[in-house]
């Protein structure tokens, strides 16, 4: 076997097991086969990304899936694969989250044994993992869009997995239609690329090198591709499908959707802006403004949710906004010809990619926490839940670590990526300062969001006592939680590890390594004299001081209970409902919510209505035979013109 | 190493001075209300007594540990802020660390408080978090604009305010004074505590050393914000070379701190408590004003 062929290794278990699962009828066996083969495959993905990121190998290969016919473009039947330093980052998070989510699914899916068809789930789950892997590793834009559609299709089946729930089916439908509309726009953009620039040679390497002289056309193509990707990445005007779709899937699938799948359009955006076209100031500004709007809308809406997974879904939107803001800032700063701004741009790029990794870890951790709660209590309603930290201590510990990292509290991983982004925006002295300031405000909102998430589920007493006995989830559920939580701490304390993951790509764009100092717990730009002991002191104080105090004060304590006017605190009907958290805030800042609702009505409802009218008109035309014939002739004419003018370049 | 030493001296002085200033403020308040008032050292007596008491464990580890983390966060924030001596531990982006430390301390205060499961504590925490979002918005705006005009990410480069004499900086500084007032939990804005209304709110279930830690960190936070105000006005304008120079600097700094503290106390005496929605509306209007200031800054004024 050649070295490049290890790109096929992760595909084999998934393909074999998905066939077995379809044939097999047993519920438990198909669940186990799904989990184990996904785990093997995700482990292999981790190995592949390790070879690329740490051993600095490029892994690429190709496979023929049909005969080589004369006159037919080569890439119709040949799929090329390449894992470079960019796609390896995303393969890494896919492998990591996929591995733990599959481990988690072993006991989690037992909830559905007597309700749903497990084989159907298993098939779609594995095809979903496979299509994500293929989308990330393919080297060809033509095959990218095909795998992209398979990914949408299989994940849509997973979203509406609980067929009896009307809400789930509706969410899956909404998700599929909106993202499908997005991918149509993407296809138009790719077609323009094919027609005007590269012909059927849609290989990434060719696309990178081919000259693109027409600036207007370039911008149109970028706009189309960006909108198409933005729909899937749920950037602001198109974000409305996400909060419906992500919560309805089984929790480990939600973790994959929120942690990995919404990063795949981000991956393509990096390729689009850095490889297919040159970084431009205009697009940098557009992308970062869209990013900051997404951050605000996500944060404000997450604040008022009453459903644990829906809250997390809105928070995903916010974090995608942060990532996109980092991308936009890096584009703007790297397009300017000045080394000061270029360093800031590379820092923003680092922040963006670091946040991709961080968010994948934290968000999947939090979705798995919500799933662990669902597994034991069967509910994700924040009004029903409460007081669970006593019964589920490990889940509570994981939740609090996930919460601290996603809010960016200093020693945890979220802080470093946010810190890098703030330094590059607020430190720039350009109008990007305003975006940085808004981001700081959104950071405050994030803290409020997760205080609501944690306290409503774990500390505040529930309104009604739980019916059954509540205990800690089984080890297959708590093990992924704890390992993700440990990763959160490690990635925060030792930023050198994420640097090894994302650094290769950044070095390709700009040699940043000489300009930053990476210390335990901190990454800085050492342009002023900075002594290493100072930082060490800071870290020591922040870590050791609380521990010493805890030991000192922990010695003499007496145990008591909260006095509550003689009422037992196991449950409390007067407990604060999740709706009344931040109620005042909502009324005071109601303008922002009305803007958000208006955006939805303009961009989704009105557009879909207009489209429906358009298609009704087309339908009326088609039903009329004479028009049909004219249309048919026109189509033939267009086809002939395309052939004559040679737009359709064959290989 | 000298710099670290001075930064540590800052923290140590602040630990003692902070409760002393609270005592002075209590005395002034009492005098203004025609009462005799407690002795000036009363707050120090209170704290030392509380520190000696036994801690009570309410069955929630988070509730028990939170005050320590709040206190540690405040101390680190003091370590990177120049106060009694014009020295601090600094590095690029320390201002962002400072903002996150402040957020982190309010986060843990709220988490610990809600973990006590007391309804009053939950109400108080809810208010605290809304107020802190609002003040975080204003803090980010005002500090951000000053940073923009100064063109640096270092706390010590923020001071003094004036050399780029631009209206947006001065207006932001005025807003910053208001935030310093809000963040120090003084009367129109002590909504999360609200002794007469929700019986101490976030502090209700705390007692002994834990209560002392939280109170101490509130006093320290007051010193932190007040030293920011003083640094904005006078940093670097006082001679501070040599050992004697530093001592003179510290004495002048203390005097200025005293003036700020008196000014805040006098305002506090004449105010009634805001309701939370009034406070938020006040903050919102102020942030709309900040929008105008941003426009000024955008055009270079």
C-alpha cells in the first residue's frame, strides 16, 4: 500500500458496516456495529490527521469509479483526495468528536430500541460521518458538491429521526429545504467558475493557479459561493433553520452537527478566500460585518431560550459568528501591504482556527451534557429540570468546565482564542476596534447565557419532584464527557498543542511563528520587553492561590442546609422559571429582538413566498403544451450555443 | 524583578486600604445623615472577625468554593493594574485579561449564590447578571474607545488620558466614571444586594470567611476602579523616580483615592435605589450616547 492510500482507511469500516446494518434486522446488534465501526473509522481519521499535522506529510490519492471514456471529463469517474494542513484540522475535529460521540451512542441509543428503527439510524449515521470525511478530503470542487449534498441528505434523516414527533419532522424538512436552496446557489457559483475559468478541471490545485482576471466576475462568484456556504454555516439572515434542526436530533448527532458539520462550510470558506482567490479588503469587511451581526443575533436569542439544546444551538450560531469574524479580520489585514497589519491578520487567522477547534470541543461537550440529562430525565425543558448536580455530579462537573471554556474564563481554552481575536481587532487601531468592542459585549452575554444553562439544569430546585429515581449516567456516557472536559483544560493551559494543530496552515499563509510567544496559559506578541517569570507568576497566582485557600478554609466547616421557611428544597413550585431569567433585559432591549424577527421574515419568509410564486408561474407555463415546445427548442438552442462557443471545455 | 515586587506591594497595600476606605465612607455617610456612625476601623474589625469564624457548608461545593475564586480573580486584576506604585505586571492584551477577570468574578459570584438554592439569592443573582451585562457593554465601549485613541493594548499605555486631546476620549472617560460607580455596588445600583428589599440577595446564604472574601473583593474592586480613574488623570505626571519618589507617589495616590471615595459617598447618600429595569434603561440610554462617541472616534475626534 502506498502512503497516500491511507486516506481510504477511515472509509472502509463505514462502508462495510453501513451495508451490514441495512441487511441486519437486530436492534442492539446494529447499534453496536454502528458505534464500533464509527469509532474505528474516527480513530483512523485521527491517525490520518496526526500524520499530516505532526509528521508533516501530505496525504493524497485518487480512485477510479468507472471507465475512462474518451470525450467525458476525467473527473466524472475519478475522485481525487488530498489532505493538506487545512483539511487535516477539520479531519482532526471530525475524528475527535466523532469518536467520542460514537462511544456515547452505545448507551444513548438504547432509549430508542422499542420506538424507532435502529438500522435506519445506523445507516444514516455512518453515511453522515463518511460524507463529512469525503467532503473534507476531496480535492475536486465537482465531487465536493456531490458529497456536500449527501451530507445534507443523511443529516436530515438524522434530524427527523423521531418520526412520531411532528416537531422533529418539521425541523428536518425546514433544515433540508433551506440548506438545499443554499447549495443551489453554491452550484450556480461553481458553474460560473467552470464556465469562465477552469472548465471541468475543478481540481483545487488547478483552481488555485488559474488566472482570474475579471474582477467583477470574481466578486460575483465569491458572493454566490459565500452565500451558499453561509446558509449551511447558518450566518445571520440564514440562521433560522439551525435552532430547529440541531436540538431535534439524538444528542450525540447534535454534537456532531453543532461541533463539526457547521465547520465544514467554514473550511470551504478558508479555501475559497485563501486559495481560490486572493484575500481582499472588501470581502474581509463584508465577512466580518456579517460575522459580528451573527454573533449578536445568536447571543441575544440564546439568552431567552427555554429549551436546553435550543439554547446551545443559538450559542453555536454566536460562535460561528466569532469564527467568521476572525476570518474576515484576517482577510482584511492580510490584504494590506504592511507587516504590522499582516501580523494582526495572521493572529486573527490563528484565533479563528483555534476557535474552530475549541468550539468543536466545548459545544459537543455541552450537547453531550444535555443528552446525558435527557437520558436520565427524558426532558430538555429548562422549566422542568433543576437541582441535578446532586444526582449527576460527573455530568455537572463536565457541564461547568464546558461552560467556563465556552464563556472564555481565563485558564480555559475559550479565553485564548477570544484573547487572540480581541488583540488583533482592538489592537489594530482601525474601525475593527468597534467590532472588537461589540465582541466584548457579546462575551458578557455569553456568560449570562451559560449561567442560565447551568443554574436552571443543575442548581435551582425543580418545580415538581422527579417521578423516577435519578442517578448518574452510565460510564459510556460520562467517559466522553470527562475526556472532552479534560481536553478543554489542556487546550487552555498548553496553547502549544493547538498551535501544532493549526500552525502549519497559518505558516503557509504568513510566517507568524517568529512573532508570537506561546506560554502555558497564554499566547502573546512579545513586542514589549516581557519577562517569562511575570507570566509564570500570573499563572501560578491564578491556579495555586484558590487551591491553597480552599485547603485552608476547607478545614473548619460545619454542614448546614439552606433555610427555606420550613419548605423542603427538593422541589419548589415557586422556583424561578426559565422564562423569567433576564425577562427585564428582554423588554428593555426589545428592539434587537424585533430586528431579528424582521430579518427572518424578510430573508426567509418573503424569499420563499416569492420563489413559490415564481415556481407557480413556471408550473402554469409548463402545463401549456405550446409553451413547452418553445421552451424545449430554446433549451436546445442554448445547448448548441454552448457547444459552438466552446465554453464547455473537455479535459 | 523590582517590578513584580512593586506590583505585589500594590496588592498588599490594597488588601489593607480597601476595608479602611469602606470604614471612612461609612463614617462620612453617617455624618451626612446626622448620625454618629461607627469608628473608622469598623469594617476592618468586621472582616477580621468574619475571617476567624467557622465556615458553613450548605451541601453545594460550588457555593463553597465560589468566593475564593471571586477573591483570587480580583487579586490578579489588581496585580495587573498600577495603583499605589506606578508598576504592574504587564504584557500586550492585559486589558482584555482584566475585563475577563472582572466578568469571571461576577460569574462565580452568581454561580455560587444560585447554588445555595435560596429564592432571594436567585433573584439577586438574576439582577446582578443583567446589571453586569449592561455595565460590561459600557465598559467595553468606553475602554475600547480610549484604547483606539491611544493605539495600544496595554493597561499602562492607557494612562494618562490627555496627550491625544480628543473629545471622544474625554466623553468615554466620563462614561467610565459612571461605570466605576455602577461596578462598585453603590446605592442607586446596589440592586443585586438590596438589603431592605431582598435581604442581601446574592450574599444572603454566605457567612463567615466566605462572606468576608466576597465583601473584601467588593472593596478591592472599588479600589481597582478608583485607581483607574486616578491613573487616567494623573499617571506619570507625579515624580516617581527613586525610593523616596515612589513613597511620595503612593501618598499622593492615597490622597486622590480619598477624594474619589468621598465624591462617590456623597453621591450615594443622596440616591435612592433604582429598580432593575430603570437601571437597565439608564445603561441603554448611556450606550446610545456611546454610539455618538463611536461616530466621533470614527472621524478622528
